[in-house]
C-alpha cells in the first residue's frame, strides 16, 4: 500500500501547498492504474427519435445567427449533464440547418467530420470546394481549413458532428477565427472528379505536392457498395472499411479515424477490447449492442458511445450499416494503441 495524504502531518501538507508542490505517492495509482485505464467515460446511447424533436425545437427557439452552429452536444453519462464531450477524446453533436440558412465561414484548430443524418440540399464549403451533403456521407473539415455550411433544399438538414475538440481543448490549443464567405469553385468536389476509383490518383507535376487533405467528402453510395462487395467474400458476412486519405493511406484525420461496418442480420459480433474510445452511428438497420453490460436497442440514425477498453457485443436483427468514429489514430501516433482478444 502506498502512503496516503492523510498520513502526512497537517502542517507538512500546508507547507507543501505553500511551496507549490504536491506529493506524488498518494496519487500514484490514480495517475497510473494497474493493468488498464480506469475511464471516467460511461457508455452512452442517443436515439434519433428522442433528439430530433429537441433539435427541431432549437430551430424554433434559436435563429442560426444567434447560434453560429445550432448543435445539441451529446454529454458523456460518466461526466454528467453539461459535458461537452461523449468520450475523453470525442465530441459529438447533432447539428440542424433549416432551408435557406447558412452557418458562417470560420477556421479553427480542432478537426471535425460530419456524418449526414437527414435531408437533402445541404452543403459544406471547405477551402473553396463545395461539397453536397447526402445521407451517410462523411465530410471532413480538418483543423486549419476554412469551412461554412449552407442549405438549398426545402426540408431540415441534420448531421452528426464528430470533433477532436476535447483533446485540443485539453492541450489549450482550441481557438477559431471568422472569415468572409468563401467563393466556391465552380466544379464538383474531388470525390466526384479526382478520386473516382480506388487506386487511381491524379498525375502531379514534378515537385508539386498534393493538398494535405485532397479529398474531404466520402460519398455514402460508394462506401455501401464497397462494403457489400467485400462482405460477399468474408467468412462471417461482416465487412469493415477504413476511411483513408486517398494519396497517403493515412487515417482521414490526424486524431480521429472512421470505419464503415456492414453486419448482416442475425449476426453476433464481439470485437476485441480496444484501447481507443469510439462512437458508433447507425446509418441503416437494427440491432442490439451491449457495452460493458449496458444494452442498447438501436435503429437508423441512433448513436452509441464506447469508452476505452469496453466490452462490446453487437447482435443484428436486420442487415446493418454502421460508422464507427474512434481515436485510434492519435493512439497510434503516441504508440499505445492496443487490442485485447476476448
Ligand atoms: C464547428 O465548427 C462545427 O463547423 C460544428 O459545423 C461543431 C463544435 C465545436 C467547435 C466548432 C461546424 C463545432 C464546431
């Protein structure tokens, strides 16, 4: 047993505090738990059915000009009400844009990605490139890239934002700047022009380097088709594909990775325990997922959060397509990503 704070004489503790120091040994086990981390985060579950009416109400209560981004943030149950994060590293929020509205151009240090949940006619402009928002698409707005949203359709558009904000905030690195509206280039985005086929990239002149994020939109139609094709040749019918930078193969963002999953109906899947935390968003299908003994019955557009090293079991009642957002890339960079077989 390590010594505790209470064992130390009161006047000694006061002297330590006055000197601006604190003893390590009473905090040693908290700072370095044995064998595995002890997460604060708890499993979370947000149904679209419960959040959609609240989001539409936000649309009535708060004009977009007074919100800049009209978002309901998913609070980690382990941190409680008001928490601005879903796991230690992942911020999740549902954002609403009504027809004709715009969300102004800005730039910031955290990186973001959005998964389109509902609606047609929404778009994001990233670094001059106008990206249509179709359901299931992933659109990246990496740190340091100007971005703004607009809506040319007739019904509400909703998307799920995932950001590395908790990390950048913890590093005291989070800030933004506002800018003038961008003038979108009059050309379809790179996913529709330059990166139409996996394995093919545009020819570049000598010494011309590609942009750090050459493709910031991943159309869902292509993801779904690729999953179904891969699943045909998989032993258990399950298929998983990572979203990568098409020039380098690197994860979509430096901090966050995105994995598309196809699970056929009637399947039980118990992935390894992972050192990364995740959020799982249901694009289509139904099933039940147990996270550390908590069971969530999910359907289309629902979202689950998974703390580090959680025991996860998925059971599908229908063919299901999921997108998993995770912080494996940052853990790989820091060289501690780990998987443990169950
Ligand atoms: C942001 O820029 C967006 O651009 C969404 O849509 C959510 C949450 C925190 C900080 C910046 C967006 C955000 C955000």
